[in-house]
C-alpha cells in the first residue's frame, strides 16, 4: 500500500528558505496555550483565524493551519505554481479520498502508516525519526507529514480494494497485447528529468522529484525539465525521440508501460541522482523491436563531477573521439580504473547507465551521470548492441503494464466522481 505515498526529503539543507510559517516553530498545543494566555490582541486573532475552518469537504474541515503547513512543504519542494492554491487542491482531494475510504471501511492500520512513513524516509536514507526532525527544522509539524503519507496509503488501498477484482489480466489479454500492441513492437515517446542528488543536496532533490511526479501536463513537465534537469535533453524540455520499449532496462519497462499519456513516473533513484519519465505517446508498430543479449559500452571517468571544468573536459573529449576504441588512447598512462569497457547482459547493467544507453545510438555519448557522490563525471559511450535470437518477451512486463493502466484509469475516474458528488465550501 506504499506505492502511492509520494513525499520524500532528507536532512534539510533548506533552512535558508524562511517564511512566516517557519518562524512559527511552535507545536500546536503550545500555540493554543499561548493564545489563551496572551489575551485578545493581534496574535490571538491570528491564531483564531489560523485554526478556523478554511474549507469544508462534505463533513470534513480543513483549517488554515493545515493549508499553511502543506503550502510550507510545497515551498520547500519548490513546487511549481502557487503553493497555497496547490495546498488547497491537494487537501481537498485527500479529504475526498479519506471520506470514501471511511465509507467503505478501507482504512490502514497504524503499523501500515508507520511503515509508509518509514519507507518514505528510507528513500532519503533516513529513519522516520530523522525525517520528522528534518521537517520540524523547516517549520513543518509531524502531523502534516503523517497526514500526507496517510492519504497516499489510504488511496492506494482503496483503489486496490474497490477495483482490484475488476482488473484481471489473463493469458489471453497478454497474448492479444503481444500480437497487436505487445512490448515486442511498442515504441514510446518519453520526456525525462534527471535531478542531480549528491548527499548535500539529496533532500532538496528528492523533495522536488516527488512534486514533479505529481505534474499532469506536458507543458508543466517541460518547464520543470528546463529548470531542474541535468540531462542534455533539458533544452528540449526533456523530450526524447521515439524509442523501442526494449531499449529500456527491463526493470524500467513495466513502470513505463504503466503510464498513460501525460502521466509521470514515480521518482527512480540512481547513483547520485533521480530520474523521472513522462509518457507523451505510445505507438504499436507492426515490426517487433529487437531484444538484446548484450550491450557493450565504455565509461571514462572525469574528476570534478558536474563542475564547469569537468564538463568542459568532457566537451573537448567528445570532439576528439569517434569510437569506443579511441578512449584507450585518452586513458593511456592513467590508472586502469579511469576507463571501464565491457559487454554485459542488459540485466547486469546498472539502471542509470541502462537508461542513458537506451537513448544512444552506436558511438554516441552521454555526460549526464556521475559517480563518487557527484565528484566524478561519467563520459558514457555506447559501443554496440548484440541482438538476442529466439527468446520470448517477458510476459510479466506486459501484464504489469496492462494492469497498471487499467487501475490508473479507474482511480482517476473515481476521484473525479467523488469530486463531482462532494459538497465543497471554501470560506
């Protein structure tokens, strides 16, 4: 039930992002006590307004304090758009989800919520307690984090309980998909965002990735790519060319096939960074795309990470070399570990390298990735691909994609129905 719990942060380096809420670093109980003891001056009036109902969704109330807390998180995440308006929208949707879950009796246990919070913190290599402490240091109360995760866990469980039995993918479905729209002849048109996330900036990067994953428009994703992505595609708004689904690493294909046009993937952690994909279009070709038994590539490591000096070195190197063999001359006289070259099965290739290789033709270069906590730039070149003969496409990937698409369609339609039937009053 945790896949929909979408928030993340790491030990905050965002302390310089001051706001009125951050300066209100007082627990709720302390605020109430302070209000009772300071009389009916301006502070008391402010506190009364802060905890008064701001929105009513059916019988559930959203206070100004909750809106302010969520808006604060969105500010920390540098979420696009107006943080207050986005906070109001999110909280309304979460009340609708909670209301529906209570009506159907589908509610998570305390242990499931705690597990969701821990999983959230774990993505940032933190314990739940460390994560909550980091949030508190930026002016966000623990309850705001818990409520956010709870809503995600609730919605995931509700969608599974309500629609899980309707989404059955059998062998016939997979056979039809393979014969007419199967993974073996699917091409995808994706956009990408690659966020650098070395340890000092991992918190901000993960938080931003979680917000980007909520984007629902092509223009919004393109804008975020131009602003935040470290990939060479950033100037194009993250847009990639058509590629066979089989070019992507196997562990990514199911995730991509589960996206409907316009949808954004969950953040995908890679060494020193985070990747997100948006599906722009999917095409079912007539000719089957080639599966590969092995992929040969070379990685030349440049000190300095993504510093201007290291990137300038990579740019000069790109002009000097035409093939993978040319890199031997570049690495001559240097330690052996500066150049890595080999041929590996697709399943043995690290996910981040596999993603980059999927975008390359023979002897093309990527300088998107880093190693050593961002201190080393990877000059990655595709040397070639060895076709695979006589092996079937993994049926479970096709089945997962079909199931995810159907569940996502049910979930989106259900949320719109809940919104249309709800009584929403904004004060």
